[in-house]
């Protein structure tokens, strides 16, 4: 190869090397950009992972799983939905279904029942979660009757328009479940257990347009609703479960021909069932919140007065409505003691106005109850029969055989507050108070007055003799 050819080849190689160098330089620049982008993406992913981790952590914090021994579940299916989808526009049907479920949601909410889920043509709700109560079987049946009535009216309107007619079957069962409750803004529920399977099978066995309940639910609601036996359902490990169709409220509990709307008699009797939940709630609060120095004005005293108004009230011939007012007033009459002793009756009334609406007491009922509470102020001056009854129940111990141990707790309470400092002063005060006290009801006069007078004589004998 000649020198000229070598120089030309060398020159070509140099140009190629320079080109490669430029290409390497460009690749390094591109690589730097890619590395920076990768780093940004990694940082972004790290932030997202942190947020997701925090969100998951929050979900875990808000999600709770709890065992409930008494939950009433309603499981329903829209009948004919699948067939309609094949012959009509799906979007329109879904909109109609959403409207139905929107109405169901409002119905169950008014009855203190929680929606669990709605998927396709099935809708499920449950009473007794997340707050346990004794009223859930009755509340779920009331909700089912309203849903049934709404669907019947909907079917009538559609038939008049020659439109498709929605059908519905409803199954109801009361039993134990494990409930997973999650979410903050929007609470969701997931129920597990054999009872969930049972209620879905009851719905499957239910006739279109009917409300079918299990024997378990029937035990809780048979005093309120007309039910008809329709057969039994075989359940693994449990044998056959009897099923009943709900026809409506019993005649004495509804004034309308369809037996759908509860009357006052129903509301009063149902109020006594609801009272049991209220009593448990208030007694638990008193147990936790009352000051420890209240040895007399404690939970036991509240329970004594609750029992007392029931015994005296029954003897005095009060009706069911009046008895409910008396029991509720007795339950609340000392609740103000959690704040202070002086003027506690007015504070008790404030608690009543705050809490009782949650248990479906009306404003008129609450005002009546507060008047009864205020009658327990000392010295007592009752103006009505119910006020006379609670006054006698509040001081019932003055004429009972357990007067001494009960009065000792009051002495201990007052002495710890330095209101009474010695037994002699206490006995003088008791003689004065009991001598000026009077019972107002025939029951108390006949059953407490004699022993009260005996206590006065006993206390007088404990006082030092005057020279």
C-alpha cells in the first residue's frame, strides 16, 4: 500500500474515531438525562409508596372486626331483572335499579338499620350493627314492610303505564355474625358466618312479593306482627329451620287497613323494648363517670329508683305510656351528679334532652320526663301522679328494712365532703328530715309509713339525753 493510500486510510480512521467520540458524548448526555429522569421517578415512586403505606395503615386502624350475637339481616333480590336486561336498554334499567336502592337506603336508615351492600339485583342490610341493641328484629321487619309497600306501589304504577314490573323477594334471619367495619367518611360493613348463608337461602325460598323470616326472627317479633308458617328449610348441622311469612302488624298495633303503619300502642310497647338498651347505656355511663365519693347517689340508687317507680307505679295503676315516662325519669334523675351535686336535677334534664332523641323520644315526651325529674328536688312538692310516684320511689328506703345500711352510705358520702362531721349531728339531721317527710302514694303510705315511724323512734333513742 502506498504512502498516499495509508494517509487517506489514517485520515478516514481519524474521522471515524471523532464520529464515535461525538456519538459517545451524545450518548453520555442522553444517559445523564435518563439517569436524572430515573432518579425523579424513583423519588416519585417512593413518595407514592409512603402515601399508600400510610393510607393502608389508616385503613387498618379504622377497620375493626367484632362478634355480634344478635344481628338481624335482610337479604332481598329484584325478581325478573335478568330477563329484563335481555329485552331493554341496560343503562335505563340500572338507573331504575339505583332509584330503587336509593329509596331502600332511606327506608332502612329511618329504622336504625345499616346498609351492608347492593350488588346487581341483590340488596342486603342489617340491624344491630355497629351498635348492639335489642330492637333490631322489629326494626328490620318494619323496614321490610315499607320496602314491600314501595315495591307494590311501584309495580302498580308501571302496570298502568304498560311498563315492566319489578318484583322483589325478602328473606330475614336473626343470628350471630362477625362484622368487619371499615372506613372513616364512608363506613362499610362486611358480615361473615353461617347466619349470612342462612338468610340468603331463606330469600331464595321466599315467594316474590313476600317477606319470609326464620323461626329465630319470629321468636322476637311474633307479639307485634301477624305471621304465617310456610314451611321449613334444611340447614346443615342445624336441622330444619321453620319459616314464616310476615303479613303485617297485628291489628291492635296498626290503625290502617294495610297494617303497615305502627300506631301509638305499638310505639309505647316498642319504647319499653328500646328502654332496655337505653338503661344499659346510662348505667354504664354512671358506673364510669360518677365521682367515687358518691356512696349513696351511685348506680345502685338509680337502679333502686327504677325498680321503685315500676313497683309503685304498677300498684297505683299507671298505664304503659306513663310507666315508660317514670322508668326513663328514674334512669336520668341523678345523672347530673356526674357534673355536680348542687342543682343536679337541671343538669339531668339537659342530658335527657341530649340523649333521648337518639332513642326516638319526642320533644313532648322529653318535657314530660323532665318535669318528673325536677319533682325529685328537695323538699319534694309533686304536682302530678307521676311526680308523686317518683318522689316516693326516690326516698323509698326511709320506710324499708334496709334503712340502716342505706343511710350509712349517705352519711359516708356527706362526711367525705365535710358536710356532716359526726354521727350525733347526722342522727339529729335524720330525725328532723324523716319527721318532716311524707309519702304521697297509697302504696308507700300502706307499705312504708309504719317502718319509717319505727326508724324515727330508733334514731331518737340514739341521741344523747337532754338534762
